[in-house]
C-alpha cells in the first residue's frame, strides 16, 4: 500500500462519499480544524441534535440568554463521535478566548466557558456554530482514508458553514467541486 501523504486539509470540508458505511459519518460534511502528522480533528457541520439549542446549553451553565436571542435559538450540532460531552464553538475570529484553536484565516474553534459567557451577554460571537463532540483521526489515518476515496475534499466555504441549512450542506459542499452526489452510484468503483 502506498504511503503518500496528503497536504494538510485544515480549513477544508470532508464530504462523505455516498458509499460511506460508518453511521458516524454517513452523508456528513466535516470541517477539518487541524490536520498534521499527528492526526486530524474536525467538526461535523450538518447534523443537529433534535430539540437542543445554544440557549439550552446556556441554561445548563446557568448563563442568561436574553441578551442574544438569535444565537440562543440556533441548533446544537453533533460534532462527532469523540468526547461527545465536550462543547465546542466554531466562530469567525474576532476575540481571543481562553482556549481557541485557529482554523485558517477567519475561523476559530473555542472550547472554554468564556465564549459561552460572551454569547450569553451579547458580546459575541454573533456568527457561530456550537457542537458537542468532534471527529478525530490518528496519525496517517485520514491520509489513508483519502487514498481509499472515502471522502471528497474542498476548501471550506463560510456561506455553507453559516448560511446554508444543515440538511443542504452535504450536497452544497459537493456542488462546489461540480459533483452531484445524487448521481453517484453507492457502489461505484467496487468490483
């Protein structure tokens, strides 16, 4: 088997191919927040928890949510199967919170409580996506999956992240590279 290394996919969408069998990733779009020789970390951006909002999370932390009602009404996403109890806020970078990972030039991923406090008091971020859990790959694992054609990749698009309805993100992300996922056969490429 080839040991070719893919360039960093940080700040790219991973689009699950239609034949993806793993229920954790079937029909998902994952924003890769970090990808290096140690592995990769990403957030699934198109699966929401039914009946769970950012406001509900603010309530759990006993933080007021009246100052920022639009953000409080946003759904919480199932970010992936790893550490599903961990809350992460993906946002356009503006402030520097205690625990923020930079993702490309315009995004940050924050795991500290201070970002929730800022949301609750109306201080921002105004444009954000909250997830519980994340997707993780060990060293070389994502590169191997890319070689096996399990994923399509395309540069992340802020419009898809923040403006497109979650249920439309899988097809919209693929359309960025001219692919209509409904036209791909589920077993394409398998003898």
